[in-house]
């Protein structure tokens, strides 16, 4: 194991449909919506380049939500869900449905495996250990443009819409409405993923991140995806390679982008992987 450097992936995430990444009901007022959106509990001072802050109550997307969703989609794509089910079966369905715990596959290397028993087991059998999780998904915050636009339309300090959904009683046709809070379509967030290379060929793992982003675009983020919410798109993606020497003040960073979207990134995977051979 030898730290080689890090890929810094910066992106904008745009809500194509209303987005509902959930907060918890307890922190919401009585009489509010049933399904609140997660919001900042305190302002983030001097966040934007012009020195302005992100106000309290602005919606954001936790990195854990993005990471968890991308990982679960990839585990379907790569057959991990199938393998976990084969390993645990119906009798241990709670285990079977958890993230892959093999500690050997690409997903476990990129996203981590928290299972200490598995790692002990691998070490005892003289197998290669997965190493630290390569990818870190940070919280994504709304762009300044988005906050200004939403406040202009919705009012000072307001950044979300409340949408009413109805469940219709099949027999009586009586509607049973519920209120769903969403970040309106068109909102943009800025986020970052940092991918550390700890082993010689770790740069070969980086396409997984972009394949996961592509899969997420064809799925949904947050809740109520089967009812129209959570369609998103990644835009303005910049990939910067910072070699280990960069952090010692010796090396230079190298960049690809900004690229228009995930499709353009996938076209340039060769160029992106090669960044790590530049000093
Ligand atoms: Zn695994």
C-alpha cells in the first residue's frame, strides 16, 4: 500500500423533478408536512465566493444520501445484491439486504466495508485487504443562484414547495391527501467527491464512481421516486488529480473539465485515468 494521490471530483447536481431528501419528523413543527426535507440547522457563514452565507433552513443533500444511493444501485448492477442474498437467504433477510460485506470486490474497496469480522477473516486467510474506503462523498449545498431564485419566487427564507399527493380509496373514491415537502425542480446543488488512491492500480477503480452517477441519473435520489420525485442530473463536472507530491509542495495538480455531464466524463475515462501518471 502506498498513497499515490487523490482525484477531486466537483460537480453540480440539478433537480430535474422536485427533490425530497428527508429530514426527521421530530425536528419539524406540529402541523407541518408529514415528510419534511432535510435543512441546515444553522447557517453556514461566508460560504460563497462573494462572502455571503447559506441561511439556516436552506435545504441540502447529505453526502451519505448520495453515497448510499449510488452504492445500492451499483450493488444491483454488479450482482452484489444477488450474492448477499445467496449467502444469507430468507432466514437472515436483514443481513441479506445490507451493503456487500465481502471486503474483496470493487464496491467494497471504493465504498468501504465496515465489517471487522470479514477483515479479520481475510487477514487470517492471507488474502489481500481492501484498504481504506477510496471515495468520500461530501454534503452538497445549494448554489447561490438557486437560493436567490427560490426566495424571489417563494418568499424570504422559503426554499421548498409543499405538494399534496392523494391516495384514492378504491371502493369509495374518497381521497386521503398527504403533504410532501420538496425542493422545487430546477434547484442546483454543488458537491464534491474525493477519491484517494492507496494502491498501485486504484485509478482503475475510478470509473465505478461515474458509472454510479450515470445509474443515479436513471434512477432517483431521496424519496417518492416511483411517484415522480428525485430525478437528477450531474453537470459541470471537473476532475482534478492531486499527486502525493502536491501535498508536499512539490507536485502540480492536473485537471480535466469542466465537462458538461456524466456522458462526457464517460467518453473521457481514458484521459481521466491517465491524470494519475502525471506528476
Ligand atoms: Zn464486496
